[in-house]
C-alpha cells in the first residue's frame, strides 16, 4: 500500500466538492457512490478521501491538522496569542476568548468533522456490503474507517459536548444533539474494532491507522471520559481509569514504539514517522500552514500569526531540559546571512523546518502534525494510575521515562537524578504531571483539551488573559448549523440570554 499523501483528487472523484454544512452531506460527483466500492483500489481511494479532511478541506491552505487544531487547542489557552501581524478577526477572537458562533474556525471545525464522519460512514456501509472483497481486506478497510470516524467524534465531543451522533449516510438531517456518554460509547466501540487492524500492511503504513493507533487513542479516550463528570463517569470513574491503564499497557507491550533520544527529531522533515510516532498527520508539498503561522515573518522581531503570550513560559523551562530548545526558537541560524539571529520573543520551534527555511516564508510546511505519540501514552498511564491509586511505582516509572528522555538519560528505563522525588502526595504528583504535559506538548494542540478535562481552564488562562469564563469550557455551536437544523441547541453562554 502506498504511503498516504493526502491528495485532493480523491475528494473530487469519490465524494464531490459539495460544501454543504448540513449533517446530512449529499456528495455530488460524476461517479455514483452506490456503484463504486467494487475493488480494493476503489475502497482505498475512498478511505484516502477521509484522511484528506485532516489536511485539505476546504482548500490546500486549510485542513483540520493544518492550523485549525492548533488554533482551537493552543491559541485559546494561556501561553499563545495572536501576533501583531495577525490580520484575521477570527483568529483574534480565539486568542481573546471572545469566540462567536460565526467564527470561521468554529464553522470549519464542525463542517470538516461531519464531512469526514459522513465519508467514513459511506466507506463502512458500502465496504461491509461488498462481498466480492477478500474478508480480511474488507475488514481492514472497515476498521480503518472506524478509526477515522472515532478521531472525528473524539474531537467534536470535547469541543462541543453533546453532538449529533450520525452513523450512516443520509441520517443526519434534523438530528438533535446526542448525550455525551452515548457518543463516547460509540467512540470506544469504533476504536475497539479498529484495534483489530494489523500493525503492518503490505507496503508503507506511514500515516495510516494501525492497531497501535487505536489502542493508544483508546487509552486517551478512557482517561478523558473519566474526567468529564458525565452521568456515566460519575459512577464508573475508577473503571474508566482502569481501562485507560489497560490500553496504555497494551501499547507498551507491543514493543514497537519508543521515545526518540533527540526531541528535535520529533518534527524533523527528514525523520518523519519515527519510532515515537503512533499516528501522525502526513504533510508534503508545503501544505502544513502551521509552519507559516509560526515563521511567516522570518528573521525579524515582527510577530508572526502565533507567538508566545508571555516570555516567562520560555524562561521558566529548565535550560537542561532538551525540550526547551526543540519547542522554542530563541535563536536561529540564518543561512542567507551566515549569522545567528536572536529573537526578542522566542518563536515556536516545532514547525520551523531548518532544512528548508532559507528558501521562503513557507518554512515548516512539510512538517507532520502528531496526533498521538509514545510519550503521550506514558503520561496517560502515569496520570490514570495516580488518579486511581495515587502515585504508585508504575505511575512514577511512566512519567520518569519521559523526564529521563528530556534530560538525556539513557536508557530511559534506568533511574536518574532527574526523576521525580519519591513521597509525593496524589495532588503533588498531579501538579508535576500537569507541568510535564505542558513541557512535552507545546503547540501540539493538546493544551486546551488538558485544561478542560482538569477543570482548570478558567483559573489557568485568567492569569494571563482577560475575558475567560465558564462558557469557554465549550465552543459555540456554529450559527450556520443552528440555522440549518433548529433541533440543535446552542451551548450555554453563547445564546445571547
């Protein structure tokens, strides 16, 4: 199987270019979807059309994992702001916690998610009905589509809470919001099916869903569900934490993934899909806009679209922690002048492609976006263990492996002087883990999700930004969707009442 490069022709051929934002997306195309899906190649093309939502919808300059997840996941938190050269009012709304139901990125997040869900639904239904395909091949394609559907639903249930649960093409029109627990139940079911995916396909598996990707995402889903305070989680919190630990251990026991020694390698364009990457969004042909957002102004002190909100976030990181230099760019070598340039305010480093950034302002637009990597699995295990049982030896070992890599102690399974001190209380361990996640996932779209599930979004962001309130624990339902579907009800705080 060819390596996935998310190409736009797949969208045109299989699903059409219908931009309808209704939940019941009716693709228009010269090829009838009911007569397609006859061969392996047909189904693979259709699945590639689902992946394409991550990078190419509604254009090559957009895509859920081009910039949208960074805007919603980091710009809305305490440590990122819209830079002086940001010319979009929609970006500034997110930065200032003043997002409106008409915000472009909120609209796009909903539309892209449900177009992706509908495409996955079509693939699942049509492929399950196709008895001409080899059974193992058919099941693999179905489970791959289920993984992608779960990813879309996991994003939107965290962004909006209760959301319409649509599992078949043509069922979305006029549907009301489905309770959060039912959505999580379906996410788990899809991922459990996807966990039957092989770890290795014929050809390259880069960028494709695998069993490891499903298991790792399951661990994250269970941890997050346990912290929602939903009706189900209130009575089953311990069970959900145990499931998070179980699936994290399943990933670990695969013995396939490991922490890379040099954190610079995590986003290097010549070292993509390394041993730490469990599932990553593939970018090529300068289509990752995040690199432009963090380096558009080049070697100058003019602020790009995304900049740190306060230099203290850089300064407070330990100089001996290698993540400081791989996450922030205080100085960069300019090959045009053959000199080092020192920035007054450090840039975000992860999406700056130092192999190609001398050429133009689009530096970094070949970098991949990480969806989940092995460090996340270890920290999920440490957090779930602590929440369930307090700071056990297993919790310490999981977080310390991440810390040992950060401080260059190898092998990471051996104790080091930079391990967390023993004897921490559950709350002390929780605070240290929260700090560790911040240091590890700078500008990877994780921060808002973390602050929300820890129930500390308002208390954390209000120290650095004004305007934050309890309503910001959810994003507004897009105004266009409420106009299309009166059965949708706006999230609290955004209805003007």
